[in-house]
């Protein structure tokens, strides 16, 4: 059986789909490929037992759907909920198309999986695995741990880059900050609190590294302002997704909002302090035991809004002192 998995579009969601990919790769004589936009499909380079990754955004490159036809897949598992991805799978000629019957897309599915409240409220790892249970008629027993891999060359290049910009000390650790959140500002902790935390860590001779996209570059500079140049480094906007993964691998810890890098760190084995404000850690929280989750406990949480219409009480409840204590715990 030759199976194609359409990955979610968001990085964090794609990471939480890795147990689903792994479950299918472990089926004897199963050939498994993944398909998704470049930012998520690239995560699956070096993924164990995977036959291939199609880095394809069908909205921007609809003509490339012919590549899926040529490869001759028997079935596609749609981890997305959108109408457009189900339509694209149909247009690509995959005979069996399995997915949740949502967004009026049932006409494109050959196997429609009901998605009631009990399923929608599952942790995202289990939400994706539930589809596997419908394929294999196996109710559970899956390995729920997320997993990604970097090559030795990627890890070596990341280490060399950091050594060139940050001075190592015997007692200090390398702590990455990811202060952004693509979903919206309601998920972002305050820059001044990141800065206070950075100063506290630098005083203990830890090195602080900023990671993220180009739009976080200025934010990173503000957070690191006043820190010794040889104890801090701003790599926001300076890494592609694979370089970001490798950099997280060589860090001792991460402090981050509920965003893609949190899930990357979880899958790569880097302990994290996760700051949850408008979202719910029971739905999208990391799976590893070493992480520290700081979840806001306010009346309006979780609201899942992109922008807060009030005063960000959820994020105000998370102090730099509590984050510093959490960093100490993940470094133990």
C-alpha cells in the first residue's frame, strides 16, 4: 500500500502529526510519503522510515499536483480540515481519500470520518491519531511522542555558528528565546518580561539566543539590549526551518510562547518553558516530561483569540520571576 499524508499547514500542528506519520511507517510493506507546504514538509527530511516528502503548496503551485498523480498513491490521509486540500487530493487522482467530514468537503472524500465534540476536544496528537484508528481499525496503543530528526551535518553547522557568536563558559547554559507567535499578539508574552528574564540569565553567565522570523528581529534586539555581546546572539530571521531545528537541538533550553518552536523543541528533545496565555495547554501542550508549562489561570482563558480585546490579563499573570524559576527547573 502506498500512502500519502497531507500535513497540516502550521508548523506546530505538523509536529503534533509526527506520531501519526510514525504509526503508518511501522505498518509492514507500507510505503509512506508526506505532502505539505515547504515550511512543514521540510520538517520531515531525515524522518525515520519515510519514503519521501513532497514540499508542495497546491494553492501557489497547482500544476505540481501532477507529481502526485505520477507517483501513483493508493490513498491519502488528510490531516487538514479545509475544503481546498480535499479538492486538491481529488484533483490529484488519489483513489482513496480519508479525512474528517468538515468544511463541506465530504463530496471529495471516499471515507468520511465523523468529527463530533468529543473528537474536536482531543489533544491535537490524538486528533490526528484518531484518523489512523479508522484506517487500521485499531482503537489505540499508539506511541504519542512527537519526533523529528536532524542530520549530523546540520547539528555541526549550528554548533559552529553559535560558537562564533557566543563565548562558552563551563558553568553557563545556552537558552533560546522565541518571543514571537505567528497566530497573533494574544499569544505573545511581553518583551519587557523577556528582557528581564534575559538579564537574570546573563547575570548567571548563561548565554541567551533569540530565534524566530525576520519580523521578530527588532524585538530580539530590544530584548538583548544591554547584554554583553559575547553572551547573547540574535538569530531571528537568520535561519531557515532546518537550521532552526538544528539550533534548538544544540540549546540547553527554550523559553517560548505557544508557537511552532515549542513543538519543534518537544520533538527534538530540548526542554522548554512554555508560556500559555490565550490558548489551552491541554489541547496543544508539549508531550515531553521535562517541559515546564506556565498556563494562565484567569476567567477568560482560554479564548483562542488572535488579539485581546481586554488588557492581556492572561499574559500579565505570567511573571518573569515565575519564568526564571521554571528555567531553573528544566536545567536541573
